[in-house]
């Protein structure tokens, strides 16, 4: 009887190790994908905004005005994100908890 309990505990431990390994590898793959995607998207956004700022500056006759308009736009976005930081934190925390528990 003791041997059966030991074997069951050993099998249960092996199963737990495999489940943890699977979740860890899936999470690592997802983090890698998100990181690479974010880097590529960041380069696109930066270059697009430089081009847009120069275009607006060309239309206004002064490139500095175009860059300042783009800077003001991002300052507005920063203010909105700052005001909604608690909501964003809670949403991200909920998503991480769901990912870990699935």
C-alpha cells in the first residue's frame, strides 16, 4: 500500500512538473512574440510620426510647428493614460492572472 502511495505521489509530481514546464514555455514564447512585435511597431510609429510632423510643418511653412503639434498630441495621450492608469493596471493584472491560471 505504501508503494502505491509513493508511486502515485511520484506520478503526480511528474505531471505537475510537466504542466509547469508547458505553461512556462508558452508564456516565454508569448513574451518573446510580444516583445518583437512591440519593437517593430515602435520603429514604425516613430518613423511615421517624424514623417507626419514634417508633413504638417511643410503645410504650415515651418517644420518646427509640425513637430510641436505632434509633441502636443502625444502630451495629450500621456495625460489621458495617466488619468486612466488604475483601469489599465487592473485590466493587465486580470489578463495575467487569467493567462497563468489557464
